[in-house]
């Protein structure tokens, strides 16, 4: 153990089910069974479990072997698996508290392992003995290996906070400096070692610590403790080198040089003493020993030289420099390059790179089939249809030959249209395209929303901090490339929109014809008018017959093309390119893959070219079909021209009408084929747009996250700079005495008695800076000791809005478990009336703190807090996420926030220590409680209404059990909120919202459904229990508060026979439920919202933003609630609170979120300054329900009362009464005067 050196702690690794994750990747992306690699999967899982376990550090040799094996297994995975899809969570430990580092690629995981090896070798060095030569030698070797690990990390380019070049350079030089220090330590223990050699070794140690210090100052990860130790060590070894050179000068009888060296050493030691704060005690002890020795020798040397030797003392700058000599260098561990006997994993698994290449060839192959066969054949068909339609064929001859029957071509068109899908296909395709267009529009809006969000946040911080300090590029510059790309995307989308309009117009123009086509032959017969039969001459009849034969030939040509396409599809399926590529690679992998795993696709081109030669004859056949159609069209054109010239008799009216209708049906058929093609192109257009746009959206998410991280770091830097400047300024003035405090009404401070924070009013210290300095020092201590906050998800909303269903959706999506926060759902045997989610609908998701309390048990906030916090810890320990739901808001506040209940940690044992008189006082009338509270804490007594027994009793109870004034505790809590986030966890909070009118109807229906499903039986069972209790339970406490019991008490106590009382109970239950829902919305907006808004001052670094989910339309639940909620939760859990890029609320609900001005106004009575507003206002004219004078608490409530109709009415009554009394007095006086006269 080396007490005076720095030990780099081992990094922490989160547990991960890596086996299942890799199994899913194999199933999804590879064409091999995962069961074939079960041994390798188990092996990697066991290694990960061992390395992430708390016991792994107990045997460093075993951990070293496990890390190397894990390193090579990850390398095997990297060569075969895709480089994304799995995130391994490490925690850097070189700061004050662990910092999460996400390794989202296999190369980053390998880098993290190497980083851990660097820490491990440092740990192994510290295990060696500093008292033996062998121990020092071994420790030195380990430090060099550790330095080699950090040097190796710089060459592989791993990204992340712990992998910044400055941090790695600092760690590398630290390890080298400590290795060199051990060499120096061994040298000074050798009495035969020359002082010049020791001096050169010592000065090199100083230089290495100087290098470590240089990079530490540039790094954001190195803590002040280390930096100060580097400063001390740098000067210590520099002074030690000068000391050794002074001995060399003494031995050479150069007494003047001896004094010069010692003076410099003494000066350096004095300089080193300035950086003792936060430095290891052993290091300070070494420095003090050196300082004492140097100063004593300096005094002796100066005295001897002044009295005896009289040698001139040269200037230190004129002395020759000490050339350091390094005995150490960074050694990259050989095992990082030599695999040894570690067996390879996934040896028979095809690399994902060849899978990707094969998939690319497959897509290219499918594109070849489409472009070479499908598209040309479809084009030929459309060309032929258009040609015939332009020549009025076959309508012109059908009009003459078949004046009353349906033409064969029309019947054929009808059958083909119906086989393709008819109107159903058109409308479903257009609907799908509309949805794709809406998604594309939403994607553009999402991109723009992220840019607006980033600009708003940047402008807000720039305005708050000032442009001089907020000196990063503005949003217009940083996001310039994205703005340009979005502009082009919008233009591209607009062109698509215009094409959609054209498709819609074309469809509208032929819809009525398509309806008839799809209705069958009877509809066609009705739609196509009959005509008169014409007598054709033999010449014309011959030409018509010739045309008919040519049209049959055209129909036969089209059928042969369809058969040809079918054969092509079968041939393409039977001769797929993908297995051909994979089989070729399996035969000789080395031919197509280099040593780094890269695939040379050019060498596989021959396989592809050889494969498509299967279709050479088919390409020739397609060309022949094309030539046949050209020749056929030529014959049809000539025959139709002859027919037109030979026909001497014009069409009559009926024939012309039939011809026009037939021609319209033919044109509709041709347009239908065009529309089908256009719809396919539109679908492809939007598919490509969404695919490429999603890439832009992901890039914007990364940009927004990086800008938030950058903003957070800059804000922390600015605020830390301000705070440390204040502290340093305060400390620089600490030598002067504080001014004597002024007298106060009470609690006057005696400086000789120090500070007693438990009994001294903090208001007094606001007169001075010392109290706030003490608080800041405590805050810094808490910051250092704080562990990373863990994640929780909380769902709030009104009763009946669907919180339980959302919690189950989230739990299944993110591997969570549910914690109840409803004070009624903790009780047993009332699942219906307390609205517990049915067990059959919970989908095996565990529920905690539910259904476990008997009806006659007391259940208070402290018990709930213990049970819920225990459940949270248990869920976190199993790697899952707690999801807290419920409508009891003080339960939720207790779990989410710190210090939300004054004195929340008291237990029943404390309460039992109250004297009998004190307990009697707490159970007595409210007037006595108020009077006593006013005596002991007049400040807090003004905060509550004189008749609010619960709050007054709680405040007095705090004083009696803690002997501390509640007002002082309140003040402390408010200061805590100013200094740090009051969130206990990284908190994601959903507000499930429903429009009031819809919710009202939904709640009424729910009450009716409860009555039909067994709620009445639960109410009757409760009543039987209630009637047996003596005395009767208080309906304002415990289970008896549940909505539905006291509302039915009149009916229950009437013998349960009065239907009118029963119906009144149902109505009261509905009204009470609606009132409770309104109260819940008020709490969310005015209390919870205010508390969460305070997190804005900490940039929501621990969460606290409230995300709205719209549950108004249950038909849209999956889109508006389920999908959106899961997406936000995944972003929160993956990227942290600052990584959620989804908007806080849908556009339609933005007005629901209170504005910052609302929060500021409402928060005015919730701050430290609001204490001065605590005051009782007694109305001289109004009375409360008990006939006592009405009392308003606080200026705001008094102003509301003054403006109320009730108060104005009472003022009017009082004025009328006064005038009436004045009139009576005047009348009485006049009567008396009259009587006297």
C-alpha cells in the first residue's frame, strides 16, 4: 500500500442481459439458428455478470483474466455482429461521483475494457508492499502497464467524457510519474547511490507530475484533489532535486552553490505549501519533512558560509540545470495483442458485413428484375391500351357488331379492375398515401420543432447569462446545415403534394366508371346504352372481322406477357442471389475479406454478373414481345384506317351515344392503369422520403442532445466560476474580523458561542455572508458525496383517465414495475370501489404497495414512504425501472421530492415520547392548539387558518417532538431548493390529460359500471364492518374516505330499501368523483407544476419536465398515448433527462401547460420571501360556517375575499343596517324631544 500516491478506482459496470440481446440480433439479422452458438452466448453472459458484480474486485488476478477474455470476445462479436443495437453502461469513477458513460458500439465497449485494465493495474500496484525491493519493483511494472493502457486508448479513438485526450494523457503521465517516484524511492534507500543520480531521478518525477498537471487543468474530469496533489508533488520533487544537488556541492566544497540550491529548495517547499488543501495527509507529511530538513540545513549552511567559508552565493539561474533521467516508459500490455489460449467465439457465424453485402446484392438483384422485366412489361401494356383507346378501339366496331350485348373488352376490363382491387384498392392506397404524407409532414414539423426548441433554449440562456459569457455559436450558425436541408426537404415534399392533388383529381374524374366496372355485368348493361343494328357491306364486314382478329391477337399478346412475368417471378425466387453470395463467401472467406473484416465487394461482382446471366434468354424474349407489339400496332392502325374510309354510313344518334359511352369506359380503364402505377410511385416516394427524413431527424436529435450537453457544461462552468469566485473572495477576507451583529428582537447571536444551526434563526444570518457561505460549503460537500440519481417514471392525471393502462404499457415496453400511490388502493377487499386495475389485465406486471392494509389499521404517510422507497430500491437493484402511479398527491410528492413534508422522518417511537399533557393538547380543541402554536412559533401560526386543525396540529407536533421551530425548518427547506434540485431521482413525469366534458361523461359511465360489477357488495361489506365498530370510525380518515361509502350512508342506514336514497347515493358518488377530478387538475397545475418548474434553474438535469399525453379519444390511444409515451420513456432512459427530444405536449394541448408567468405569479407565495406575507386578515362583516369572524390567510386570499360577491353582499347589508339604525336613532330622539315638550 502506497499512502502517498493516487489510486485510480475501478470503473463500475451495469448488469446487462447481453445473451438475450445477442440472441435477438442473430434471429433478426442472420440466417443461422441462435441455438448453434449457445455456449458462446452463455460464456459472454457469465463474463459480463462476473465483471459487473461487486465481488469481482476481491480477486484482481481473476478479474484481469476475465477482462482480457471479455476484451477478445467483444472483438469477436465486433467482427461478426452489427456495430449498433446494444448499449453497455459503465460509470467513470475518477470524479467526485460516478458519471455514466454509454458504450453504444463494440469498439467503445473494448475501449471501456482497456480503461478498466488501466485502473486494475493501478489497483494491483497498490496491493504491493512499499517496504520491499520486490514489492516496489512489481508496483513500478504495474504502473507502467497502466500507463500503457491509457496510451493505447489514445490510439484507438474511443469517444466519451472519460476518453478525452486530455484526461487520458493526464492518467498516463500520472502512472508514469508514480512509477518514476517508486524508482526514486528505491534509489534513495540505496546508500551507495550517488546524489547526482538521485537528483536527476527526482527532477524527472517533477517533470512528469508537471505534465500530468498540464493535462489535468485542461480536462473536465480531473478533480481538484488530484490537481492540488500534482502541484505539491511537482514542487516536492523539484525541491528534493535541489536538496540533493546542495549535498553534491557540499561534497565538492562549493559552499556558495550549496546555499543557492538550498534557498531554491526552501522557496519551492514554501510554494508547495500553498496547495495543501484537499491533498492526501501522507503527501503533506512528506512535504513537511522535506521542508523542515531543507530549512534546517539552509540555516546551518548560511551560518557556516557567513562565518567560516565566506563563499559568494551565485544566482540560482546561473547554476547549471539538472537534466532529468527517466527510468520508466509506458508499456502496452502484450495480452492486448497476443490472444493466447482464449478460444474464439462465434467462429462459424457469418460476419454481419457479408450479410449486409448479400442484402445489398439482393436489393440490386430485385431492382434488376423490376427494371428489366416488370416495368417494361407494364409500360408495354399501358402503351397498347392507350393506342387502342386513341383509335376508338374496340368501341367503334363493338358499336356496329354488338349493339345490344356487352363487348368482350369491357367485360375483360371489369374483371381485371376487380382482380387488381378496384375502388377498394384506389381508396385504401390513397388513404395510405395520405397517412404517409401526414407522417412526412409531421416529420418535417418534428425537425422544425427541434430546431425551434434548440433556438429557444439557446436564446433563453444567452439572455440570462449574457452574450459575453454564453460564448458558443448561436443556433443560426450551429444549425445552418440542418436549416438548408429542411428547406430542400419541404420543397421536395411540396412537389409530392402537388402530384397527390393530380392523382386525386384523376381518380375523381373516373370514379363513377370504376363503380360501374366493380358493380358487375348487370350494372354495365344498364350503364351502356343499346343502339340500332347496322347492315354492313361485305367490304366493311371483312374489315371489321380483320380488326377483330387483330384485337384478339393483341389480347393474346397481353396474356402471354402476363404468363411471362409469372415465370420470371418464379425463376427469380428459385435463383435468389442472397444464398449464392453467402455460399460463395463460405467457400473461401479470405478471398473476399481482409484482416480487418472489410468485405471487398468488387470481387463479388463476378458472382452477381454470373447470376443474372440466367435471364439472358428472357431479355431476348422480352425484346421480341416489344417488336411484336410494334408490328401489331402498325397492322391495327392500317386496318382501322381502312375501316374508317370504307364506312360510308355515319353513326345514328343511338350508335353515337353508345360509342361515346364505350369510349369513356375504355379511357377510364386506361386511366385506372395509370393511377395504379402512379400510386405505387407515390408510395415509394413517401417511403423513401420518410426513410431519409428519419435519418435527418436522428441527426437532429443527436444535435439537440449535444447542444444541451454543451449548454449544461457551459452553464455549470459559468455558475461554478461565480460560486468559487464568491468563496475565494470570502476566504481572502477571512483574516479580518466580521462586524459585530446588530441586536435582534430575539435569538441575538453571541460570537463567542459559535453557530448553532439547530436553534438559531437563519433570518439573522441573512444580515451577514457567513451563514450563506456555510450553506454553500455544505452544498459542495453534498455534491461530492452524492451518488448518480436513478430513474423513475411517474404518471399523474385525474381519476378514470387511464393511468393504470398507461403504466402497464410502459412497464411492458421498458421492463418496469408499478408502485401504487393511491391511498385507497392500499386497503384490502375493495378492488372495485377503489378502482384497482383488474389482475387479469395487468399482463403479469408486478404491482407494489397495494392491497395489503386491513380496514381497521392506521396507515399514514411515514409508513407509505417506508414501503414505497423500499420497493423503489428493490426494483432498481434488479435493473428495472419503477413506475409510480396514483391520485394521492401527498404520497407522490413524498416520493418525488426531498423535504416536501416538514419533519417527514419522524416515527411513532418519537411521538410516544410526548408527555400526557402534550398529547392531550394535540388531541384537544383547535383553539388551544392555535394558541400554543402562536406562543412557540408566531411566524408559522400565521401561515395556516386558525380552524385548520390538521395543519396546525402537525406544525405543533413538529415543535414538540424536535424542539425546533417549524418556520426555521421551512426556511431551511426553501434554501435547499434554491441550492440544488429537490428531485430525489431522475424523474420522467407524464400528465395523462382528457378534455373535461369527455372526462365527465366517462366518469359517470364508470360509476354506473362499478355499480353493475360488484361495487355495491363492497359498500355493504364495509357498512357491516362500520356498524360493528365502537366507536364508529371517522369517515374523514382511513379506508372510510373512499369515494362511494359515505355517499351511500343515508341509504345504508335507512335499511337499504329506499330506491330514491340509493339513486341519490349514485348521483352523490358521481358528483364527488367529478369534484375530485377537478381538484386533481388544480393540484397538477398549481402545486406539482410549480414545484417542477423550479427545476428549470438546474436546466432540468434530473428531469422534472411534465409531458402531456392526450387521452381524450380512446380510439387514438395507441398513437396519442401508448406509442408517444413509450417513445419518450425510451429516450429518457437511454439518453438521460436531457436526451428527450419529443415535444412536451401535442400542438393541440400546448395551451393546457401553464406559462412561466403563471408559475411566477403562483410561486410568489411559495418562496422564502413569501414568509413576510404570512398574515391573518379578519373580516369585520363576514362570518364562517360556525358564526365566527371570517379569516383569510395571506394578502392574496384577502384580496380575493374583498372582491367576492359574498363580501360585497355583506357590506351592503351592514351599510343598510347602519342607515336603518341611524334612522331609528333620529326617530327615537325626535320622539323624546316631542314628549319632553
